[in-house]
């Protein structure tokens, strides 16, 4: 099915066009402002560009590597980000733009450029005459949605920011103070309410992939969940004198949790979405279902997706999750590898916590020998030593004819230095520079049957899905003391995963919920913000673990079952200033009314 296309047009040239044609000749390679706003097709193309402004999250460096989910193998400054070395001159890694990565687009300047484009639309659309009023309403709804999305990113990173509603020109006054956090949330919610009132419930054909009413309501639920969280309710770093810029200074946090709960329930009550594969027959089926869902091109659970067509991008950069994240033993690049901290969060199959201090669990942590298996989602999300994967490339198949992930090392004789390193390591024989450092590779969202060395997959990015909404709703219920209602929705998620119900209450329930959210939503760009809004930065940015897998020499032969040893491969560090991003020095210099965030 053909999906919405993101056009790299020249339309934004209209915003700086002159009133007088150069030499009275109309350029043949661009559209004039009059052309755009008199042609519904060009207006739609103008709106289509909004979908590009937040980037796509299947980047070479994923947001997971900026928190305790992943490790970005090439680094590019990401390790400094994870040591809290953010300054007003540099946000390490986040600003690197080798392959058009999404993170650089989600900063102050690029987001305000995108907001300006939405404001141009609003300044023109009332004067536009369209025969198709439904189309005009839909385009207006999409623009409200995207302006809210851009401001959501800004407030999630910076707190309160200047609310700009007009398309500034070069002659306008640029010095504008930051609005309070509360004012920004009210503005975002207002835009999303306007979007929901104008957008259809669903699309088909060419328009599939556009923002819908459900997407607007789901984003509203997320915005209100963040706003109700502790980061924005009473937190004050180092006696910051402008607390109104980073959180609420009045009202009730309970009321805010109630608003978040009601917003999530509104999405659920639409009846438009349902969990994909909700009732597996057993653990193996749960793993297969979970894998199928996250490599599908859309299911009943999905609220807002970004689609891709491999044939439209033949370059090796940009969208290519298979080659970016696959093991180097398959001639892939081994980026964004899961860290041991995340892997250890996956419970045992019976719902008990995994613990390296448990001798039985340490002896067989993945349950591939005689030990207990892990949460079925683990096998759908993570590649580990001994995991069955696809057939090796032809030049490697003679070493591994089956296709088994090799992140360990094998002792080949009584000489401890006589070692063979696995194909998927940094010491192995296949492109060792691309080997991961943690002992794991990403499985989630990667199509097994596609050889990423030569072919791109077409798995969409899931911006929003019902599983997140269920968890958002459950979190609000927990904060309001409605434990039974919270467990109802958490356990729907766990049932789909083939895991036993959670039964705890109070603080124990909150802890189980947070771990469930971490596992269910891994690598979906939630953990980065969850760590901040829960104020657990010092917990998340500590020692980061890898696993050493060793097949020793026993009884005159190489062991068939390895030993496993977790080890600290990277020491990360936390500074409370990093609950918010700094406003860059050049922005501060351009606008004397801006007030910097705490700690910078």
C-alpha cells in the first residue's frame, strides 16, 4: 500500500521570497508564495514537510544510546553526553549530524524553524479558497498537531520556552521571554484539542501515515503525563530562582495526574485500537508474536507510524536499521547495542527478578541450556551469544554454517592465550571495528529474513501505540492510589507478553510498573524522558555493564557451555543540571530576555 510521502521540496523558499521578481522573470525551479497558497496540492506538500522536521528515530545513533538502554559503538561524543558534560556551547553527540540524525533536529533552533513554518500556514490558510473543505480542515488539524509536537519536544528538553504564534520576518522584534512551563503545557494541549476536533479517526490509501484524531489525543495524554510528573512538580535544582520556567508553582499535582489519566482513557475509549496478538498460547508464541508485531507494517495497536519505502532511498545512510544495528559478523555496523543494565531488567519467565548473584541464573542467564527462560520479550528484543539468527553471508558461512550469534571467546588449548574470538566481537575476523562492546545486539524491529548488507527493510517507526497509552494510564492510576485499575492495564500488557500478573500494591507496584515500562517500551524513545521526569538520573547514569562470555578449556577440550561475567565497561556520571538541556550560548546572545536553565 502506498503511504504518505515526505517530499524534500523547495517550498520553504516561499517564506523568504521577495515581492519583486528578479529581472521580472519567474524562476523555473521554485514556487512563488502566490503559487503555493493558491494550489491545494502545493499546500498539502507544504504540510507534508512538517512530518520531516522531527527526523526519524531509526537513525544511526538512536536515542536509546543516550540513556541506560544502549551504547553507541562509534561514540561521536555520546559517551561525554552520558557523563553529563553538557555546556552552553556543546551538547555532545546530540548535535553530531553525520547522517542527518534526528537528535540534531530536536533542538532549539531547528524546532523553532519548524514552528515558524506552521505559523506561516496559519497566517495564510484562512484566505485560501478550497473546494474541498474536509481537506482544508484536515491540513489545519495536521498543522495544529505538528506545532504541538514541536513544542512538546522543546518543553520536554528545556522546560518553558517562548510561545511564538506568528511567522517572524527579518524586520520583527526577536527578543521574546520564555513562557512559564504551565503556559506552554496549556498551549500544547489547546493545539492538540484543536487538532483532534479537525482530524479524521483513520485514513487509507495515499493518506495512511498522517496524523489522526487518535494521534492528537495520544500525544495529549503523553504531554499531560510528563506535566504531572515529579520533575515539574516541586523540583528545584540548586535554588533556581525561576522555578516557573521548569515546572508548576501552583495548583495540585493530584489534579494534574487526574488530567493525565483522563486523557489516556479518552484514547482507550475511542475503541479504535487494540493490542496486537493479545493472547499467546505459550511463551514461544509470545516471543513470535512480539517479533511479528515489531517487524510488521502496521497492526491494530498502532496509533501513529512513520512509514518508509526502501526503494526511495538507495543510499546507505539515513533509514537503515538493519545495517546500522546488526552484528558485525554479518557485515553490519553494530551500533546502539543494548547494555547489560537493560538486559538485566528482563525478568525470569516466572516473574521473579533476574539476579547475577543467583548462581543458577548466572550459570545460564538466557535459559539456552537447562536454566529457566527469561521474559519472552527478551528473545524478541535482544541478540545474545548463542541466539539463533539468520544464515551468515557467503564469505562467513564456512565459519558458521548455521547462523548463531557469537559474542564470546573460545579457548582452543591449555594455553590461555590460544583463543578464538567470536564472529560478532571486536576481536573477531569480520570487520572487527564494527563489533559491539556490550556482548549484545539489538533484535527489536529488525527483520530477520532480510540481509541488511544488501537490502533495506521497510519497518515503520512507531511514534505512538496503544501499549504506551495503557502504561500511561496505569501510571496515572498508581499515582492516584487506584492500584487495581492500574494492574488491570499493566497485566494486559504482560498477558500479551506471556508473563504472569503483577499483584503488588503501593510503592512495590510503582517499582514493578517502572520496570515493566522499561522492558515493554525499550528503544522506543521513552526511557530518556522517563529517567528525567522520575528524577532518577543518578540511578540511570551510573556504571554501565557488558557481559564477558568465555568458553574455557575443560577436560582436554573447549567447553560447550560458557561462563558469564558482567563487567563495567563504561563509567557514566550524572549531574542534576542535565534534567534540562542548556539554551545554547548563541541563542542567549541573540535574545537578552532569555533566562538560562539551572546549572548552566
